[in-house]
């Protein structure tokens, strides 16, 4: 299983509109072959000293059956359409892609 934590930094004042567009695309992503989970999240200020809050970010937590499924997801027509819709809202995107280290 491949795990992804994608952080989408948004331009100031765009988060609510971005989330609306993102959420409209979620059912298509979850229907993709190999998608185990796909959830957009926003920061909650926990008060923990190690936490950095990002009020203009959406963090996507994903799980895929394989790297090939993730690659297909990134090239899917609905993803290309979504990227076009949000391109002027997005400041940057970073991702952490992992697999389990359990023996």
C-alpha cells in the first residue's frame, strides 16, 4: 500500500472556494481503481507546541493499492480538469509518499 500526504498551500482567501471544488472531485477519485482512501483535511489548532498551523492549506491524506495506481490517479481526466479549475488558487503543492515499514 502506498500512503500520500499532500499539502496544498493556497493563496490568501481561497480556501473555502478551493474546498468546494476539491470536494466535488472526491467521488470520482474514490471510484478510481486502487483508491483505498482519499480525504481532504484542514488544520485544527491543538495548542501542541510541535504543531505548525497553516490556515491557507488543505492536507490530503490518501492511500493507494500501488504506486502504479497513484500514477494513474495523477493522470486521470477528472484530476486534470480539477487542476485547471484550481490553478489560480494554488500557491504550492508538496507531497510525502510512503509505504509501511512494518516487517
